[in-house]
C-alpha cells in the first residue's frame, strides 16, 4: 500500500479540530513563492535597509519593543 494513501485514509478519521490543526501545520510548511519581480523588490528593500542601518539610521531594539507594545495595546 502507498504511504500517501494510508495518510489520506487516516486523515478521514480525524476529528474536525485535528484536521484543522493538520491543515494549519501543512500550510506553515509550504515555502513562499516569489515572482522574479517580487524577489528583486525584496532584495532592493533589504539592501536599502542595510545601508540605512550602516549609516546610523533606524531605531534600537528597545525602541522597536516599545513601539510594538504600544501597537499591541491599541
């Protein structure tokens, strides 16, 4: 018997909550797919961010934490 078929059969017997959890986990395992244009834009953005940090622009980790805390409180 094929392992995939065995897995598929076993899934049919799972309760809905476990099927949902399995679905979420499987989705988290998928590798994101970027188009060439999206990948190039991401790389440009990362290069720009690295240059900004190297030149002293940006915020400290503590400031990031403070900002995130204030956003989460909203």
